[in-house]
């Protein structure tokens, strides 16, 4: 049993912001924290002039800004800080922002992380609490009246895939529409803009030797003998077969393990189905694990895998961080012991959920549809995370596969108003839900466009070569 999980109040500190910006090149290049991969040697910006133009308007009081960042990796916030501190014209930098972050981050990253995030102006949001009105009210007020733009990640969580966009949460669209309506009711004329910002990583020099060593390490952990080299197969095909063999072995072992819990969740658990397509087996296993976690917490399974993970997380936190009991020190030993047992059950359910969360975006065809070193690396690292979690690691420390460069692409901004021709579907005469869905769809298309744009010679803030970190 732990104390209640209270919101962390924002307490922006200019001194800490300045210190972080000074240390940013070090944080990008070197692993200062075990869970932070780092190894980013260069950051590039495409179409930074789009953001710069709107920031100038924001500083003149002519618009409100919501920055919607792509989020596939834990390094993403550092790259976003680089954009706001070094990727803008000198007259606009550094540009502070306030932002939304997951309330669970200090639970796995340590309490000091929560302190740092609050001093940087972060608003803690409980993703599984629908809705988290405390965080939404703060974010709504800051987007409408705050001194800085508001930043968030529409995906809500990382998916480990640099070239596959995760499902978008409705928060970004709702906040932008609320801000538009609040401004109209107040008789204010500021425009509301969403700036979609894509982010992709590339290895500067693909180090296949490091990837092969990682695959060999994963094979040893899975109990697989090294595969004999095939003279008939090219290196990419050989590595892909190794990845498939690893994935199938992990999948088979997990299917056998979770088949033992069929009666506990009230449904018969299927035996391993090796003849089924890999993607279908992954989907079935994912559902099986979530059923087990939900049964432990008394939840009914409904919605997408991401939705189910968020509900499990929220209920687990409620069982661990008790708000319905007095402080632990005042409880009789019997109640304290039972509360600890309840927390232990919830912690085990959360471990099952974290395993699903690790592989929530895995479909089995990510590498095959467009083989590249990046896709090989991302898939191998997800397998590494899963095996580490099964071994008891709550925060896997990823091995380095070489220096990377990050590329931020500022997509065409979205004006949230009926007067804008691209937002004709956002007329206030439509239903609120229809407006949210239309804006989410537009935001998704803009982010996909940013992810899929052909790479050109890098430019920072719209002119000149992108500086190195």
C-alpha cells in the first residue's frame, strides 16, 4: 500500500529551464540515466519556418498555440527541447512551453523526475482516469491564457515504431476546440492553431555487427541455439528469419504460460496455435493477457488494447495508492496487511499489462513490409524489452546500436476555426463529437504526412544547414 497518487502541481522554474538547456547536448549524446537511450549526434529540422511564423504571432497576442509532437521513443522530449531552444531563429529562442505528461512517469523514472517535470511547467495527467478533470482544467486554462504554448503528444504513449503512428487520443482535439469556444465566448479574436510535429530517428551508420550481437544475446536468453548461416540467403533475409524465430519462440512460450490461467478469467484459454498467422497469434495472446489482468482487478474488457491497458493501469493505481483509507501509519496491523496484499495483487496485474504494453504495436509484418536497419533495430529492441520485463526488470536499459540523428518535420499547421477551408468540418453547428473526430482525423493525416515526407538536405528553422548537437 502506498500513499494516494495526488496530482503534481506545476511550479515553473526559469533557472531549471536554463540549466536543462545548457545540459541538453550532453543529455542527447550520452546516457545519463539508465532508461534514456540517448546517442543522438545530430538533430535536423524541416519547415521550421512554419513554427517560427506562428510563434511570432503568439508573442504578439494574435493566436494560441498547441504543439502536437509525434511520440515513439523516450528520447522524444529531449528532441522537442532542442527544437525550441536551438532549432528556431535566434530572436525566438529559447521558447518555453508548458506540457502534459503521464502521472505514472515519476513512478518508473523516480521521484526526482516528477520534481523536474513540475519545475519545467509540466501538468501531470492520469491517462486511465476518464476524464482527468483536474489536469484538463489546467491545460484548458493554459492553452487559453497561458504565457507559453502548450505541448502534448496526441498518441498518449510510445509505441516503439518510428514509422508507424499509434492511435491518437482525443485530448489534443478537445483542448483546441474548447479553446476556440472559450475565446469566442469571451469576445477575443485570437486564432487557435495546432502545429503537428513529426519525429523520426535514423542511424548515422547502420552497425549490423551490433545488431547481430543483440540478436545472439536474445537467442541465448530465449534458449535458442545460434542458427547456422545460410549461404543461399542474403544478410537481410537471414536476420529477418532470426527475428521471426525469436518472436515465434517467445510467442509460443507465452501462449503455453498463459494457457494455464484459462479458468481463472472465466473463459477457456486456447492452446498454442502454431499454424495461425503470426499477427493473429499476437492479437490472441494480447487479449489473453489483458483478460487475466482484468480478472485480477474485477474489470470488464472492452475497447482497444490501448484503452484496456489504460483502465488496468488506473485501477491498479487505485488498489496500490489507496484514497479510500486513512494514512498507513494509522491503520491497525490487520487492515494494513490486507491493504498490502491488495496492492501486491494489483502490482502483479500491472506486470501482465506492462508486457502487453511493450508489444501493443507489434503486428508481425513491420520489418517485412519495408526492411531497413531502423525497423530491424526497433523490433529487436522491443523483443529485448519484453524479455527484460519477463526477467523482472521494471525499466529495461536498452543497448546502444550506434549513433542516431533525429529529424523533426513541422507539418502544415491546422487552424481550428470554421473560416479555414481545411477545417470546414469543424463548424460549431456540428456535434461536439463530430468536431473532435474530424479534427483528430485531420491531425492524424498531418502527422502521417510529416512521417512520410521524402528527406531533403536538412534545414533549421527554414534556412541553412541544421546544426549538430
